[in-house]
C-alpha cells in the first residue's frame, strides 16, 4: 500500500508543476500574440 503522506506530497508537487506549466504556456501565448501584431 502506498504511503498516504508520500501520495499527498507527490500530488501537491504535480499540481505545482502543472501550475508552472500553465503559467509558462500563457506567457508563451502572450509573446506569440505580441509578435503577431
């Protein structure tokens, strides 16, 4: 059985990296739209 504390910390780490991924994607999209103008 998987350790619950480990599962929770890995889930938090995954959501944090996913938030960073979303922020970088939105910044990239903003740069692309600025180039298209």
